[in-house]
C-alpha cells in the first residue's frame, strides 16, 4: 500500500513538471527576460519597450562626441563649405610655383588648385597693387629685430609665421610683433610634415601653438597657418580649414633659409624687384642676413613702384 502511494505521488509531481514546461513554452521565454531587464538597468538597452523606474534617463549631448583621429562631420555647414564627412586624398605634395619676370601671377600645378576650395591661398587680387609680406620664424638668428626696425620705419605691416618653440624662446620679440601691428600666425608647434601625422596631431600642433601665443600676449593668434616645408595634401588643407585656419602658401620665395650660404643684400633686393607682381604673397625667412640687410631698400623700392602692403585676409 505504501509503495502504491509513493508511486502515485511521484507520478503527480512528474505530470506537474511537464505541464509547467508546456506553459512556459507557450508564453515565450521573454516572460523571464523582462523580469531580468527590470531588475538590471544595464539591460534596458536590450529591451527598448521597458523603462525601469529605478534607472533615471541619461542626458545625451546636443552633438555627438567627435573622434579626434578623424575629420568627422560638421552639423549644418554653411554654404560652399566642404563636406567633411567624405574621404579625401592624403597624397603628399610639395608646394611650388612657376615664376616669371613679367610681373604676372605665377602659375601653379593643376594638382594644387584645390587649395582655394578649402580656404587656402597663395596669391591675392592680381588686378590691384596690394601685396603681402610674410616671414617664417622657426628659430631666432638675430635678424628679426633689424627686420622689425625696417618695417616700423617704413610703416609696413607683415605676417610672421612662428613655431611654438619660437614663442617660448622669444616672448619679447613676439610681444613686439603684436605691439607694432603685425600678424602672428601658426607655423605649427614642432614643424612636422603634416601629411605624415594624424588628424589629432595636426589639431594639437595648432592648438598648442595658439595656447603658447595666448600665454605670452593675452591675445588670440591669427587664424592663418603655413605648412612646414611646404608639404601638404588635400586632407591637411581641408583639415586645417575644419580647425578654423586658412592654409597660406606663397607666390615668391628664394633659398634664403640657408644661413651658411647667404647671397647678400644686393641679391635679395634684385630678386624681389624682379619677381614682384600684383597680389604677391612674399615668403622670406627671418634667419637670413641678406634679407635683414636689404629690407629697408626692398620696402622703399616696392612702395616707389606703387605697391601697398596689407595684412593677410
């Protein structure tokens, strides 16, 4: 008798278990997962229909965070602004122009003509007499003070493209440039070849230089950048614009940076006067003794020919 009771009891338990199994299968397994979602706020993204009350809503930023390693997208770009979400070439190019002695705008290769699309420039208005005098300053060689003296004596304003190390080592000269009305522009922090470095590195090259300038002068740096060694790509010119800077090349230059191979004041003067043209962006290096010795004569000679110096637009 006891054996029969135990058998009946076990049979009832087995039947009950089988019945519950069919019930669970018919209702679907989410009857359990929903309970888990409510208990664990971390699972709510897997269950969009559920909003567990213990977990407060997370505020979303008005704009998505940008990956510093990629150009990213700009919301609502203004008219004629490039689409920063598209990929562009990073083929390294070296800037050059095709000089002439007819006082006409030098030509540039077809591969470089995209620079204007991204706010870059190498020349001004060829129909007027406005010209732009610019100096690259990677380090100080003792010739910037006499160059500044000549500029001041002739009432000429120029643009100085400086590195961060130049600012750090020559704060008084940088403050003098500002005080006398010149533009101080970026030549990057460490003078890298821009196509060889990441987007984030380019941004840091610009921002750290601007920060150093602000620390020294209390002012904002002019939003113009000259690429080190004249090396650039479509990517770097576009990225420079995206970071708020115009890439500035040049339409006149000579090998004046070779401090052990200076050709003298007469050569410097004759070169500038031979190749000057309306709208010229003149690149000179402030480390050159030839430029420093010829500067007063160059400025007077250009003014006598009717040229007017201007700051970069």
